[in-house]
C-alpha cells in the first residue's frame, strides 16, 4: 500500500466508507483549481479528498459559524500532489498570491516545509497546546520549541484480524494482546496450517510496515535532528528489516502488487489479518458479508528491542496557517474553536467520516464509546484513541519519501539474500546523495 495515496477509519454509512479510503493522501483530484484573489477577511482552506478532509472542514465551518456567523470560510479541494506543487511554487518564489490562509499538510512532509520556509507559517503555540493532543502528533509540528500546526487525524496502527480464522487456529482475543512481531509470525504459521489462509498480504515494494516497526521503537530513517541520514548504523531499522524478511520468508504472506490486489486479498477472505493504519477500516468494511468476523488488537512490537511498544502510526495530517496571505488572526481563531479544541466536532467526524482524532478529550464522545457490530461489538474508537496516545514521538525529518525511494531496491536485495549490513551501507551513501 502506498500510504500517501490512501488513508483512515470506521465509517457507519456508505459515504463514510468511501471517504475513509482516501483519508490522508488520495492523490486523485476531486475539485477545481484553488487560486484565490482574496481582497477581504474571508478565509480560504486547501485540502485533499472531498469526502473526508473537505467534509471535516465543512463540518468545522458549521460549528464555527454558530458563534462567529460573520466570518466567511471557503474550502477548496484538490489533489495532495497539486497542493504540494502549488505550495512549493508559491513559497519558493516568495509570493503568497493565490495561496490559502489554511492548508492541510501530511505529517511526513511538514518538517520539510517548516525548515525550508521558516517565515511562511504562523506560530500556533497559543492555540495548539501539546498537552491536548497525542504527543507524537504535536511533535511533528514543532520547531525550536514553537508549534506551527493543529493536529488532525491519527494514523494510529492496529492489527485488524479475522476472529473466525484465529479461533479455528486455536487463538482468542487475549492471545493477540501486546504481542511481538516474532509471535505474530508464529501465530501466522499456525493459522496457515489450520485454515489454509495466509496471515497478511504485502506488496514487497511498500515499506510502510518498516515505518510502523521503526516508530514503535522511537526511530526513523534519520537521526533525531531530522536531517542526518541514519541507515547503515540504525539498530532499529536492522531489527525491523530482520523481522520483515523473516515474515516474508515464513510462508504467512500473500505477496501482492499494488493497492487493489491488497484490497482483494482482504475482501475475498484470503488473509487473516491486516496490520496497518486505522484508516484501513474502510477497506475491510467494504466486505459487508464479513461483518461481525473482524476485531482489532494492538500492533505488534519488535521483540529484539526493549524500547519498542505495541503502538505506532502510519499517516495523518495537520492544519497550518500561512502568514503572508492575510487575516492570520481569523485563521487562528477558526482553528482554535474547531480542530484545536472541539471534542463535539471530532465526535461527529468519527461517525460522519470515520476520523480517529488525536485530540485527547475526544474519548469522552459517545461515538468513541460506542460498540461497532462489524468489529464484533468492540469499542474500536476508544481502543484506537488509547493506542494513539502511546505512539512514540519521532522526528520524520525533511526527506522521508526521498530516503524511502532509495531504500526500496536495497530491501528487495535483502529479501533475495544480500546481507543487511551490505545493503544498508550502499543505501546510506545513496540516500546522503539524494537528500543533499
């Protein structure tokens, strides 16, 4: 799965199910151009995915206008690729003409923007309190002790699993709590033996699973400064690749090519589990005949690493204010009274689009406490939010996607038998050149 293409969680309606599939990164354009020549104090918001992020903004506008009816807020939808291109073009030229007051930016990308254009974004420290959100989400928005973004949705990871297949293999829910990846592989072998089903599907060219493993131990492709490439001597990365290769060699994986093949493996009942982001729930719920046959457990941890925990993330985004566009105070006020504080809004979004909030007070909402029949009457939102609060903080740095592009070939070489040390030494050199 390509994480910048598809994201999100648990919708109740058909609209929500369609929405969640593109939660944090659908690269398909869903609306027209976002150019605006604002001459007043109206606010313009840019985001991607009409049925997920745009719906969230529209709901936020309704909440905001109850107390601030005079403030005009417009949301324009375009592909994430278009947003990235337009921001880069405008900010690099020094011109903010046509740019929005508020823009949604993916967590993996934001540090690059904040470091490359340090004067472009408004300081939101006063409205985006770190204590109010899952710590790992606030961490990606910070530079030199200041906070520049309001966290939005969570990419908290979970192990979705087929209760019927696991039961046939002799496992119950308690057997899947707080397990290691090594134990996960062991369980997968027994599931394959007893049921004939593989444990998961995996596109070998997609390294999202490695990201999940690394963040569970508080590590990334770069050192804590977010700049220094850290591949050759990265102990956590080596541990993750070791487990990843063991998993790929174990016979518990259905190897697929591309997103659609992975979807088919789940919806046709080929696989017994899907360890991935919360946003994947929409894909699972697309198989309506499987309702009541799924549940979720915490993501496995790295058994060889004492710092690894049963919590991680993959994906997510936040809201940012551009200083040079105008009406910064209005933009900050809008975010302050909506995404930065409104538990009621986030509770509604859980039902409307399946968003898992990183606002800690969201757990008090009725939709977070509800039991969901599709997931064997489990309180899935409550569990996901709880795990979100345990995700280790990681500096995604400036070059996650550039480094990962370099990593793809070395990982394939490792799967074919090359030593991890040799492959990562080569990757280190290539990545250093790529991010210069």
